C-alpha cells in the first residue's frame, strides 16, 4: 500500500491543493458546489468560455452573420484549427490532425486506409478488451471488404508482440484502457509493429488531455480520439483523427465526401482528394459543436503537460492509497496498475455490486461511473480535480460500504447510460 500518498484529513488535502500550480484552472469550469466530479473521463464539465462562445456563435455568427459566417467567422476552417490545437496536446504536427465526425467514424476511415496500404496482408491485431466500437468497426470493415481479413484478439497485453507477424497489416490499440486505466507503451509497441512491416492505429480517447503524448516521436501511423472527455468539448463533441504525413497522400479514404475534396466549391462531378490529411474529412462540420470544442481547447494553451501528468499521478496515487486505507476489508479489488508508468488518469475497482455502489455514491454527490460487469471507475482530470475531491470521494465510498447503502432497492435499477 502506498501509505505515503494517503490523505488522512480534509485539512491535509486542502494543504495539497494549496501547493498545486494547476489549481487556478478549476475556476474556468462551471462545476456545481455540491458535486465531487470524477467522471471527466466520460464527459468533461462545461468551461465558462464555451458558454460565452456559444452565445457569440449562435447570436452573432449564425443569427446575424448567417451564411456569411462560413467565411467571415472562419467556420470553414474549424476542423483544421481545432485539429491544430489538439495536435499540440498529442505531440503531432498541426497539419496531421483534424477534428471531424465521431471516433467510430474516424476509426472506419483510418482502418480502411491502413488495410489499403498493406494490400498483401490480412490481419488486424487488437485486444479482446479493446473498446467495443473499435472492434465493431474493424469487424464491419472486414465483412464489407470480404477479402479474407481477420481480427486477431489477444487476451493479455503481454501477448501483443508475439501476435505480430508478417501477415499483420495493422496493430489497433486503445492507448489507455477504458476499464482499467492501464496504459500501453506506445513507442515500444509501434516500433514492434513497424519491425514486422505492420502499421499502427491508436485510440487516444482516454489519453488526449490526460497524459502527455508524443505521436511524432513514437512514429505513430494513425490515431483517433474523443473531444468530449478530457478535452471538455461537450456531449457528443466532434472527435479527431491523426494521419502521419507519410501516409496522408497515399490513399483515398472510403468516405470520400465533398469536404475532403481538393476544391469543394468547384462542385466537380469527379472526386479529387485534398492534399494531406484533409482528405480524411467527409461532410459539413457541425459548427456549433466545433465552436464549443474550439473554445474548450483554448484553456489548454498555457497548460504544462508535464505538470498535468505529475498532478494526475499524485491524484491517482492519493486516491488508491486513501481508498485502501479507508476500506481495508478487501471488498474492493484495484484493477488499475500501481506502477505509475503504466497508469493513465483514472482509477478502477471491482466490486460485486459495482453498479449499485456507484448509484449510492452519485446519490451522495460523488459522480464516477460503472462499467459492466463489475467496475467502479473514477476519472482524475487535473485541470479541475482537487485533492479534497479525492478525500471526499474516499470518505463517501467508505460510508456507502459501511452502511451498505448500496443495497437499497432504488440503486438496483439500471438506467440506459451507466
Ligand atoms: C476508447 C474509446 N473509443 C471510442 C469511444 C467512443 O467513440 P464515439 O465517439 O464514436 O462514440 C469511447 C467512448 O467512451 C472510448 O472510450
């Protein structure tokens, strides 16, 4: 147990908040006073700047500017501009990243591009525990191609290197596991995939804005990620894609829409792909949602990502140690790696009644989430999570378990979204 990280009093937690260089960032978010919010890995909270930007975009740009705002307010450039902001956070060149579509749709486009770049190979390697949409998109594409491709799934990350072979077209992984928070070594696995001639596609849904990334340094081929989690772009915010410059011009993506055309407003009957990664755009961008994400990303401009990582690990270390100190009867099983080098920015525990426990926590103002079949998941988002949140959440979890509050009938009812 990491006893040195354990928070034993609220005063001690407050003292740590007092020393936190990122603490002033919290004032940028509209967080309710009576809520301990540990679910920014599912939905980031509302930044005040987004509210102001929405008012401007709706009233002035749409209301008054009307169609002129595509040019005058720069709507047309939003996918590129927002992509460039994200590029800084993931260690990629600005021109390699665009905001567009959902993560699922971007996965389809990039999976298709990757398989076309390795036409003689038939295997996609991934993990059985990968996020389902990643696996579904690969399965759907394989069925549609009908050329004998196979999705080879490993049960344990340690089996990935051995699964790579000279028939592997693509290694497709989620960098930080959505259930456990375990983080892969992106550079090492990308290198191993390249050694057998395969390409890599990384899902950064739980990494972008959570941990420092260096896609260029790791020589990553393709990546996708979410806008609504750590990037705080709002519910259903646009996602992003990354295409290494060496591949950008090599392939026409399958969803060849007019926004990926070299000259959309020439209205030519024949598709001609735009140069570079812009060809992976598809249709008209959702301007309101893009503007919200753009404003949310402005908050990141001066954030030191090393300080972010240091605080993230301090928060997750403190949470693990405080929970284990407060709830020592072993009813909770930690599934997040204790090794900081292997941990993203969340902490997950198994509990046989995890759904009901989470409902009881939410009823007491501590919001995390549940992932089937038995996982309590808590996200730590250093822009606004405080050490007092760690202390309060651990105290509340202990109270729920001690009083068996989760056994009440109302906490057994499953909602659609968990
Ligand atoms: C790893 C991962 N990939 C993808 C998604 C979601 O993709 P989409 O934005 O298409 O819903 C999630 C959502 O939680 C996720 O955790």
